C-alpha cells in the first residue's frame, strides 16, 4: 500500500473514531453546534494539510483537542478584532466609510496583521508597537522594557521583516 492510502486510512479511522466526540467537545466551548461542526471539520482539514503528523499519535483525543482549541482561540481573537473594527468604523462619518468590499478586504488585512503580531514573542510585539505606533524611541523602549538597545533593534527588525514578507511574500 502506498503512503497516501495509509494516510487516508489513518485519517479516516481517526475521523470515524473521534469526530463526534470532537464536535461535542468543541460545542462545550463555543457558541452553537453548527460552529462546533465547522471547527471539527477544520481540525481534520489541518491534519490533511500535515500528512506526516498522524503517524505517531499516542493520544488522539488530546491531540485533536489541542488543534481544535487553537482554532477556537483563533476564532475568538478574530471575532474580537472584527468587533473592534466595526466599532471604530461606526465612528467614521457615513460619507467617508469604505465600501462593503473594501471593509471586508480591510478586515482580512487586519486579521493577517493580527496573526503576524501573535507570531512574535511578547517583548518583540511590545517593542514593535511602541516604536511604530506610539513613536517611542528605540532607546526609550529599551529602558522601559529593561533590554538592550540592540535587542530592541533586533525585535523591530524581525517584526518589520515579517511585515515585509506579509506584503511581498517569503524570500
């Protein structure tokens, strides 16, 4: 048998054995059965995207719960981001509001930026936001965070590089 059919059998078995349990588990942590079913499906889709990960699973439910929990957290973060965006948009005069298509594109961009910022360590994220959004000098950031000036430079450079990759693609 080929490795692709082995993978298919493994995921099929994993799905058959644990899908209903996973939906119930997610439903206990989210709003609605339909949402839980969608997130369970997304969990299994993540498995299909990483074919080598199913080989050595010792505790399938713990493993599935970890992936599903990450998806639940991501969904909650996106919902908060969307609510904050809509709240900010409500303060914009109607004549200046972007079109619905542009609003959707802006929200997608905000989600990408949020993902990028969440991929940074807390100190990197804080330094980057202080420098780029608050206009704090590198020296002041270093003092406030209790790190060296060169560390702040590296943190901001790393974040800027990730922003560059977000816009122009990986190098």
